[in-house]
């Protein structure tokens, strides 16, 4: 997404490509993360803490597992927000980007 493999890469310029992730519900986690890892959020109000396990998040919105993991790996600034917009994550096999002729990348 950042374009680090390109010859024109510059750290302060967004030179990356769009990334489409499909089958987000099939993401595997190692160890006991499925039960023990929790995602927390706070609304700002008294008693506004919400906690959710990986299993519950996968059932409700599996795209968030991939999106939030990638968001933590990119810079937390204006450039990072621009790079994050290039990530598209989908639950099943289908996605609306067929017209752009995406190329599949095998991850072993």
C-alpha cells in the first residue's frame, strides 16, 4: 500500500497501489487469541466502555479484523490516512472492483 517496493518510493509521498482483500472471515489467528484477545472502545460517556472478543467481532464484522490490524501498521499521520483509504476489505469472494482488473497475489 505504501509502494516501498517501487523505485520511485519517497517516504513523504503516497506512491502505493490499492489493495483488495477478500474472504476476510477466513483470517487465521494463532494461539488463544480467538478467545483471549479483546477489542475495546470508549464512547466518552460514563459507562461507555465496550469490549468485544475476536470471535464476536468475526461474527459481527470480520472486515474490521484486517482493517484495524493494517491501520496499526501504517503511519499515524496525514500520509497514513491517505494510505489507509487505499485498503479495501470484503467478507466474501465478490468485490465491486472487477473493472480495474486486479492481480492476485499468492501468500503462502
